């Protein structure tokens, strides 16, 4: 594992830890990651926040597009474990995991998610994504999630045996829910997740099907 933590790119009090870290899940290559970083920095109206990249690739050298960002790389452990390592390595109170394919952020998206995530009876908080419809199981959709860091770490984060992060998110939500915490989806916050290319979807279909079958078997009582 390789974790690179450069100095923050703005002036804070010496030794101060920002409340929020946005962990961008590098799920679709550097161009998509660049667009996501640009969108977050240009549109988000909030107090300063850290940006951490969770990736299975090493940080590009001498690339000004990613200046001031932290980079957690797990080349051989998979993207779920990269997310876990990124969250474990930081000290921020609130973590917001954002897939690099997400688009459509407005100025207040981060403030809205964090305001709910701070509440002690709340587990995961997510925006409305792609006009998805959620059922009574109270499970949020993968793509953009806010959670208190200690809640995430208490459950050891994502199960790294899941290669499909949508399944890993549902599994995490179920485990957190067993502790009596509620999850919340905010229709007032709209985020779009741009689907992968047809070739990428075809290559990942077998792994996704296997993960979904295992998830349904593990949580059969919750899906009936």
C-alpha cells in the first residue's frame, strides 16, 4: 500500500484537522477523476475540506491537476480496500465517499449531507441518485455517501471481498443498521452517476452477479 499525504493547499491553523474529508473513489481512470476534482473544487460552497483519492493506481508524478490532494493506493487489494485504507489513514470526523463518475453537484450538496451525517442516530447519508427509488429496507445507493468516520471504522469499513462497491455499500449499510442507526437519502440533493462504458460493464458483469448472489445469501432475512 502507498499513501501519500502532501501539505494542504490552503492556510489553516497549524496542526488543525478539518472536519470533513471527501474521499474520491478512482473508479474510471484519470480523466474522470480530474473532472470530478474540478467539479468539487469549483462548485462546493462549504468550509475547507480535505480531498483524498482512493485508488488502485499510484499517484501520477508531477501532475498539477492533483496538487494538494492525498492519495491512498492499494495496487493489489482492490478498490474497496483502498477506500478502507484511505479512511483509516485520516483523522477527519466526517467522511464523504464520492465515485469519480459522479456529476451534477450543486453549491450546497456537501453541507446538506454533512448536516445529516453529524446526527448521532444516523448511519449513512446519500443524495438522490439517478432518480433511483428506494424501498423500505432503508438502504442507500452507492456513489456518494457521508458517514462519521468512527461509524465506518467500527464496522471495519467495506468488506473487501466484494468487488462490486454497490454490493459492498449495501452490506455496510446492513451492518451499521444492526446497531440501531438509520440511513437517510436526501431527495433535495441530486447527483448523477455516469455509467461505465459498455465494455467495462460487460467485463464486470460476472463479478457483479457473483457479489449480488452472495449478498442476497448473507442478508436473506432482510431481503424477504
